């Protein structure tokens, strides 16, 4: 039997020191798929979605829709069929909503369909406060009464009216939710200072495919003309620029040569510009981007920002890369207060990073070393995997429940590029009680699974 301080956990076991080489296709975008699935609530008929990523966040959103009365069927090849014609509830359960920040996207769609939504405040990765004030202010501008009751946001309005909504900042979540609520409002809604992310534009494209009328997506001003009814449709989700960027950073950190196919190079402009500054060679051809890393590369100063700025979700893997630069980099995080929570795990691998408020000072080291580390969120998990790929020795990455939320078949795709990575059950120590002293032990691999 296992020792009482031990439990069986699943981890990535990664042997570092191998360059990533080859081609990999970008999966469907998580941050587009989730709000589009929520928007299916608006349809009076069946919606067929192609290129849906096979990740656990999609499973949770499907379960949320089913809890409201929808029927969700999965077909091969990443296709989902969603029928919301029998939807009979506007109250998704806390147990599901608490697992996913994007679950709050259903609020605007439910408000548009039922004139009422009762949604628990969302969960997901702990990256600092993610207030929904802008969402709620937008609903109020459309004529809904908003209150907080027993931990749930309640929005209700007999008739929603189009309005002019000015966002205090270009919030992706607020832009999506207000857009969804406005699709069936009477008259015209204009969202000013709207988020310009490709995923927001993809949501608008889906709404239009259902018979909605959204214009200006991808610009700071979005106009929504309300319609009485939306119908079912067939729609293909855009590729995931964040996963694509992770693979490009994987090529850079391992001095490899990776081509990501099926991606619009334009949506990766900020990352490509940053990698070129460091000395990485980037080339684009059609719907592909190729990154060729170098063993010795320059540091860079970066600040995250709303699109088309450097994406906050690629900040952790970028910091992992910069931990091996020939000099000191400064990385400023402008979106999330707690985005740097993963830095202590990189430090266990030998990285030299000092965090002060929203800025990290990254002093490049000669090499990273193997360690046992734990992913605290999705993108930090991607960063730790990249660091392990570049490190000397064999590392173990825990927290796969986060990584699986955002990266489809991550170990298989990395293995196809030459990485030595497998998902394995390991004996991992449970945190000891404070009155027992330090009895921690290094995890031991018990049973490997195929990569």
C-alpha cells in the first residue's frame, strides 16, 4: 500500500534537452469555441460546430448547456451538434459554473432568450480579480435590472432596448456578453471601446450565421441591430492563436524548428515581432508560421495588452523562454493581477526571476534543471512544459487538470515534434501537516501510459 502521506497522481514526465522539429496543426480556438457554444442558446434550431477543440473546458460548457435542457452530441473530428430548442432553464448550476470562467458567457444569451438569467459568479483559473461590473453595467444600459442574490448574478428585463454602451476598458468578456444580450434587443446597440480580439470577431461571425446583424467586429466600435429570431446554422471555429504561439515558443526555447499550420500569421504579429527581437527566425507562408530558434538569444522588454498587443495568455511561456536569454528582460503584466503566480515553480527549475507588483525581472541563466513542479493554471502549465523540454534531466509536471483545459492532445503533438514526454501515474506526496515536520519525498513513477 501507498504510504499515508502519498497519493497517486497523473503527471507529465519530460526528458529535456531535445529540440522540437517538424510541423503541427493549430487546433480550434478555446476562447472562441466556449462563447460560441454559449451563443447556441439563441438559436431556434440545431447548431453544428466544426473544429471544436477536444479539451475539458469544452466538456464543462457542454455539461452547462445540457443542464439547461440542451442536447449536445459529439461527432468525430471535433464536431459538436447542439440543439437548444428544448431549453427550459435560465439557472445553470454552481457546481459546473464554478469550474469555468467562460461559463459567465451564458448570461447574455440567457437574458436575450428568456429575458432573465440567474448565473453563479464564475470560476476557472485563479489569476486575480475578474470583476463582471462591465458586463452588468452593459445589461443595465439595455434595460435589465441587475442584482446579486445568494452568490448569483440575476439579470431580468421584460424588454431589452438597444443602447449606446461605452466600456471603461476593452474587456473581452463584457464585449461578448453585451453583444449576446443585444442580439434580440429592440433597436440598435453600439459598443464603444470594444475588445478587438479575433475570438470576439468569431463570435460575431457565428451570430451573423444564425441570422443576427453584427457589424464592426475587430474594431473599437461594434454595432448590433436586434432581430426577433435566430436560426440554427453550421459554423467552423477559428484556429487557436495561443496554442499556436506556445508551439512557436517551444521551437524557440529548444533551439528547434517548428512550423505551425492552419493559422493566420496576422493574429500572431506581437509574438512574432518579440521572437524576432530575441534573434529567433520567423517566416510566414500562407496559413503557416515557422519558427527557428537559436542557442544564444537576446533579452527583450514586453508589456501585455489587449489585442493587437502582446497576449497575456502567452506571457507565462514567454517568461519561460526569456529565462534562458543572454541578459535581463522586463515583462509587465497589464491584464491580470496574479498572472505571475507560476514564477516560484520556474525558480525550482533554476530560473532567476524577481516579481514586483505587475512586473517581472527575468535574468537569463545558462541552463534550466529538472524538477518536480505543479501547474497553477492553464498557461502557466504550458510554460512549465516548455521549460522542462529545455531543461537538463527529467522533470515532472503536475496540475494536468489545468493543462487539459486548454491544450488538445498536448503530449501527443509535442511527441510528434520529437519531445520525450509521457503522461504517467506517479506516487506524489501529500502536503504534510504542520505538526509532522518535513516528511516530503520525491515522486516516483509507478505506471507509464503511452504518450
